[in-house]
């Protein structure tokens, strides 16, 4: 059971890591100054939480 949980956590971490890198690249490409680049970094960190929140709000759960 423990190995199954560990494997699932590593898969989730890999998916989050790839999504973070993709979001970071997206936000950095659209940054026009250092400040918007820093803001883009923080947006890339939290966008999955916002996405899940909006999805649950849409599904009314």
C-alpha cells in the first residue's frame, strides 16, 4: 500500500512540475518588465489551485 501511495505522489509531482514549467514559460514570454516577470513566477506557482477552484465552482461541488 505504501509503495502505491509513493508512486502516485511521484506521478502527481511530475505532472505538477511539467505544468509549472509550461506556465512559467508562458508567463515569462508575456512579461514586459522585471516586475511582471516576478508576478508571472508567482502566478505559475498558484495557477493549479485557481484552476481546481474554478472547476469545482463550475461543477457546483
